[in-house]
C-alpha cells in the first residue's frame, strides 16, 4: 500500500513538472565583480527564444545551447536550454522573458537579484590569505602585497585558475623573483608577491581575491572514458584596507631620485642643432614622472618620447627616465634650468633638485656675394627634325585582325560572367537563407523544422549546436549539399 502511494505521488509530481513549458533558473544573488549566469529552459515542438542583448545596461553573452529531442506518439518534442551570462554592477531585477512554443507565448517571472561581497573561505582542504608589509602609506608609495595559497598535500588538483584583479586607484606590478612553493604542516604552500602603488588618498580597499581549483572528486560515481570526474572549488581570500595619505606640497613623486642634464656642445654654427639630454634615476614611483617640456623663445625644438625603464630590487621600484631634445636656432639662446620635486621617505621632507642652465652661442656664417646680373643668352636657331613613320598595307591588315580577335574575346568574357551570375541566382530559397546565415544560432533556427528528414542532416545540426567554435563556412557547405539533394 505504501509503495502504491509513493508511485502515485511520483506520477503527480512528473505530471505537474511536465506542464512547466518554460523555466528560468538562476541564483538569487551574485558576487560583485563576477559574472552572473542564468538559464532559460523550454519544452515543445517549435520553440522561439527571445533575443537578449542587455540587462541593466550590461552586455549579455550567450554561453551556449543544449537540446534533448524525444518522440512521443510520433510527435517530436524538444527540450532546449539556453545559458546566458553578464557582469552586473549593482543589485538588479532579472526581467520577464517571452518564449514562443508551438505558436503560444509563455513568460518567465521577474526576479530580484542582490549583490554581496565574498568573505574569506573556511575550508578543510584549502586556505587563501593576503597581507601587506605596510597598510598606512603615502600616495605613490610602494607596498608589498603577499598572496599565500595553501592546499592539502594529498589533494589531486587538475587545474588552478587565478587572475590578478585590477584594483581601483591602485597600480600593481608582479615581483617575479619572490614566487615560491614549499610544504608546511601537510600543506603545499604557494606564494606570489606584488608591488602596489596607491594612486589616490583616502581609505582604499583591496577586495577578496578568488582562486578556482579543479580537483578529482572521489565521492562521485560518475566517470568519463578519458578522465576521472572532477569538481571545482572556489576559494576566496580575505580583503584589506589601505590608509593612504596625500603627499605634502602638492608633489606627486615619492622615493629617492637624482636629476642629471647635459648638452652636446655650447657653441654651434647657425643652422646647426644642439642635443640636450635629461635623465632621472632612482627608486620610487618613476612611472609617475610628468613629461618634461622646454619653453625657449625663437628656437625650433624637436623632442623624443621619454624612455622609462624599471625593475624591482629589494622590494623597490628602481629605474630611469630619459628624454632627449634637439634645438636649432639662428641666434644665441639659453636652455633654462628644470626642477624635480619629490618626497624623501628617509628624511621625511620634500626635496627639490635643479639642473644648471646652459647658454648656447650661435656663430653666424658669412653669406656669399650674389650675382649682380645675368648675361643675356644669345638666341640660336633651333632646327626641328620631323620624323614620319610609315606603315605598310600588311601591317594595317594585321592590326585589323588582332583588333577583331580582341573584341570577340571581350564579348565572350562578358556572356560567360553573365551566365554564371544567372546560375548562382537559381539557388533554392532555403539554400539562399543558409548561405546568408551569420552565426550558429541563425543556422540552427533555419534547420529546426527539418529535423528527421535525413540522418546525416540531423547529425550536422547537432554538431552545429554542440560546438560553437565549429568552422561555420565549412559546415554550411556540407548542409547545402544535403539540402540540394533533398530539394527542401
């Protein structure tokens, strides 16, 4: 009796479920900065999904389509599921979507989706911690961000996915020399270090960072012919806050720098150029050095783009800024002094360095005497020799025959191209539509009504649906060949 009731309730459940022609599946929340994924599933013989381009002003990406085809009493029933993704910036409402099934319209329900900030993961097999060597600093001052990821030694990891996020108002640079891997208390530890430079004063946040680990799942009974079953673990780190103070006296550089300038010569001839070199070396936020310009009246100045080279030494950003100028003048001029101001962390004050000015002497060149007049050119008689070419009757006849042959050839080519275009226009309407289709979705939509006509055509349709990266041009050619033989 109990078994009878169980079977009865199961039948009721499946009968109710079968009536759900359209279903929207998604989470009720999402993590800020990550993609939100949702699915629309529909059952029927002829299904038309909506075009979803944007949600909440964010571009929506179609991740793919899966299809199951069954035959009930001779009727073909499709179960199609489309998966979409986009990156929302705030809480939003997932709107109602209209799906047409067998000529009838069905609408999904609106759904409110809220955002949340992830917290540090507390897992038995994983741990992910980030830290700073200093969290209170000036704008442009460097700090070392350490990423320490730990996982159980006996864990079978197939793949690790990690992308360093782009922080708001914080510039980062990886320290290659300090990447390390070691074992500690039964865990494998991997460390990465980054040099970061805050670009704005105030409280700046380094949000939680995510690592995705694909591990072999020993607790599942599913298997693959080529590889064992896996599952993906999402591991989140803690977040950090930086207390960033503005630099004094409106300077934008912090560190230790040395300013050097030089000229190629201090005396030139009129029309010659003098080369002026500027070099700033040291450690700190060298990339933030403002482009150096020269303002000299009545001269012509050519300048190169500054060349900035940096590297990391002892957890400091070390490098050089170099720029060269070429100056041309017809009179004496002076290259003015330039200054460089920065905040020196060692002495805790603003330092200003100034280059020397250079006075350049321009020597004038004596001009050669000009001609007082021009001698009159004596008029001479110029004899013009006329050359007359004569052609024989045979040559004239040969040219005529060649002209006729060339005319016949042109007309032949014209009618050949015209007939070829006529043949191309004789394609069947379905063939024309297949050739004009621009993507997989358009082509599948055209071919859905013809499922069941031909086994090879069905295989091509399923292949087109499963593989989004398939060579569309090649498979369209195969489909056209089959459609032309079937005369659809």
